[in-house]
C-alpha cells in the first residue's frame, strides 16, 4: 500500500476515534469522512476497527460507534439518495434499513472473533456460529426479494448485466458463509492453525457482505429510484412480504397512489436523458452494450387470465397431462369432472366422467371417502393422505380440498404418485448428468 493510502487509513482511524470520543463538530467529521470514503473502500473499515481494538478500544465500544458512523456513512455512499425522502414502508426504504443491519453485523463480525483470539482458546465458537448463521437468512429474504421481484423491472428495460453480476455475488457470499459455518461445525484439530484460518475466513465474509451493501447502495438502488414508477414500486410492495425481511419488519404500511404495474406490463424504453442520469458505476458494468427493451408480450389473445399468469386451453391441457402424478378432480356435487391421462396407477376412463365418486371406489372404502369429503366441505380439514404397497410400488395418495377465494368449498383433488425412487434419494444431486451429445 502506498504512503498516501496509509495516511488516509490513519486519518480514517482518527475520525472513528473522534466519533467514539463524542466530537461535537459532527458536520466537520461528516465532510472529512465523505472525502476519505471516496478513496477508501468501506470494506476496509472492519480491518481499521480491528486495529483500534488492538490499540485499546473495546469491541463493545466499537459496536456503539457503528450506529453513529452509519449515519455519516449513509450520506457518503448513496450518491444523493436521502433515506429521509423515501417514505417508511416503501420497498426501497426497507432495503436500505436491511443494509444498515447487514453493515453493522458485518463490521462487527471480526470483533466477535476478538475475544476468542484474545484468550488463545476456541471456546465460544458455538456463540460465534450462531451469529454467523444469521447471515444465511439474508439469502431467502433481502437477496431473494431483489432477485425474484425487483430485477425483472430493470431486465425488462434491457439492463441485464447488473442483475447477473449482483446475483452471482449473492451466491458467492452465501457460499462463503456456508464454508465458514462448515469450518465452525467441524471444529479445530490444532487451535493455533484453526484460529488463523478462522480469522481469514471471518474477514473474507465481512468484506464480501460489505461489498454487496456498497454495490446495492451505489449501483442498484440509485438505478431503481431513477427508473421505477410508483406503480412498479406498488407491485414490488404487494409481493415482498411473501419472501420476508432480514432483521427488520416495516413498521408502517406504504400506500401508493398508483395501481401495481408488473414488468410484463412495461412498454417504456430508457431515454437518453434517463441513461445519462444513472450511476456511473452502473454504466461501467453495462459498458458499450446497447440496451434493448424486452418486448415479449406474455399475454396472448386466446389466454385465460388466471391469478398468477396467463395460459390458453392447449397449454392448460398439456401441462396437466405432463404432471408426474395422477390427478382426479371431484366437484362440489361429489361427481368426477376431470382426470389426467398420464401413466396411471389406478385405472380411469372417460366413462367415469359425471359418475358419483362413491361408485368409483371399492365398497369397503366408500365410508372413508365420504368422511374425507364431509370434513372438507365443513372446513374442518384441508387434506388427507395414505400410502400403500401395490404390486411392488410404493404409492402415495393425497386428497386436497379445493376452495374459492372466500374459502367456500369448490371440490377435491386426488393426487396419486409412485414414490419408490423419491424415497430412495440420498445426499444431493447438483450436476446435470445427461452426458455429451
């Protein structure tokens, strides 16, 4: 590292000390902090804080400092995005708040290890593992909301490189967290070597999580704020609770003024003016690629608009025929209305259409069928299951109540599946083994 960079590190450490000591001139600290962060990556802050610990500042004191310098850090890295201008409950507000939690925890990660190293022992690793395991929850909440709900909005506009890069980084981060968890689970054979390797992995996880926060705050979020309409944010808001949140819950509900607008409804291209106002870091990722809006229309004239998509008669029929199990539908009048034509375990023919379901079963099982339907109709039960051995096959039989949106009973689906191969599965299969053509 050059001398000038070393000086900048020392200045930043001095600023952190000033925050810790309660310096009154917060505005002056803010300006100097902002200047330094333009040339020092925020990923370096945990290492600097670790040096402060070695110089006598306790880990608890460092943790208290995180809350204070986060306010300065936020203004320094968000390229003009003011969290105060984004309504509480708005999806972007929630993403920022989650990133604050991730930042505090990622910065504290090397400090959690300090007491273990200080004692020269590996006691307390269970507590460290518990804290680190929380990072795995980022994947199914904070990361997943971006991957599954938000990325489609900018992909539709032709911005594909940025979501690919960020998603790949998400996977890398979770891989590092899992590797660290595996190391802690296995435990040490040699304490000294173990602690050295542990420190290296802890610092790597900390840097990687902070790097992602920086990328989101400086590339993704300014882009979203510039491009997405209120209707698009309304669509995102409508879906995000299904995937959940990391460490926080929106305390108030955001009420948009526009109806939800999903990516497949977008027709607007990015104008030259809009592109010129996007973050420079995003333009660097895109490079010289021409942005071509995705013009595919998912809705066809022959479609039936169902609740979660669009399908035509041929697609519906073909999908049902392709399901890897037998399916039979009985309506509210206890009459057979439909069955699939896949390779069946129990025979079905068109002659049963309209037939009372009680006549489709052997006499000694009719009472059982009637009881299931009675419980489904009353709302007491929603499913029933059985499994039997049948000519060397292990057959899994399930019944599900089908209900309208208001929960009124509509009918029953019977699902029959041969599951011998499924029951024999072990371990994992993550590689496609089709071989070469």
